[in-house]
C-alpha cells in the first residue's frame, strides 16, 4: 500500500490512551528516501511543542479515518528526549531517542531499516551483539552528523513543488510523494507534467533520481522528457496496483524493485 504524503500531513496521531495532535511534516533521509520521522504538532495537548514520532512505533494508518495509531502512551511521548525539529538531528540525539523508546538502531547498516526490511521490526531493543556491532562500526560522522533529513512539505510545496529536470530539460514539478507502508520508503514522486495545452500526472520512482539540487529545488532524473510525457497517466486517489507498476517500469525500461528487493 502507498500513502500520499499530503494526506498524511494532516492526519491525527492517536496514542494508546488518546489523541496527541496532527502530523505537520515528514522527514525523510535524502540518501535512500526513507521516512525517519513524522513531525507532530501537539497543540493544545502539549502547548508550544512539536515532537518526532518514528515509523517504528506506528501500528497502523487508517486512510479512511485519517488516523495514525502508535503503540506509545501520552506520557511516553511527553517525557521523550527533546529533539528540535527545526535543527539538524545529530546521531547522539537519535541514539538517545532510540534508547528511550527501546528501539533498535537502523544505522550504520545498509538497507532501509538496517538489517531489517520493515520499520516495525526495530520496535524491540536489539541484542547485546547488535549494540556491540554498532559501537564497533561507529564513526565520528555517526556520532555527530547524523542523517541528512529533508522535509516532504518542502519537496512538494504549497502550490508548486521541486522542479523535475530530465537531462537538462524541464519536465514538470513534484505535486506529491507516495510512501510505501511497512518500509516507509518514498517510493514515487507524483509529477505534474505539461505538454502544450494539456497536463497530466505521472509517477517517477525515487530510484531514478540522479541527484537533487536542494538549494535550487531541482531533481535531476535518469529518464528523458519524452518518456515522462508519454508515461502512463496516474489518477490521484487510485490505488497503485502491481499491474500499473509493471507498465510503468516497462515504459521507462527500468529494472523493477519488487524482484530486486526480495
């Protein structure tokens, strides 16, 4: 299942003992496009505060009711280590956060969630062997710099999102992101593409990104403009079936991810 980011960024967050606020933004890691945190506005329950909720704690997302359910209590969230969502998050802050909630680390191992495919697999604290392995592989970068997180709201924009650049040609703008459940990977960008007097929306995989110019808001793709213009139409609100993905990957002549990630 794929969640539209713009839908999630207004859902309520429900703890085990009641509502705590609404999702304000999603922070994803720029290297692998995996959502690491939801930024939750806790007013009026916790006045003046925004807290970070990891997908590790998310039990379910109810698209029909607009609710994200987490297996945390209000007191757990209120007493969690303070992390300023407006500043870069250090690895030390992440360690404190994971240790407080009893989550295993997802770094420094490869994969969306370290040795695991799904966020929820890290919900229980790892073994002593895992902790020792993290310490052995820890570097100065891991200790201080932390992940390079980006805002989903920044990417999609209020009106016009980041520019799609296909081999130096302007090819549209990002209008939404589709996030995969369980892995919490940003699987696709929804791109508004215009040609002459017509417009359409298409899906582009984040795996096809060459590089992102975060200063100028340009996403350089490994596909050409004509391919984008002739890609299968995406209808907002329709579920993305595997048959649609097969047609999409066939059109762009790309290796699919579902066989590669088995």
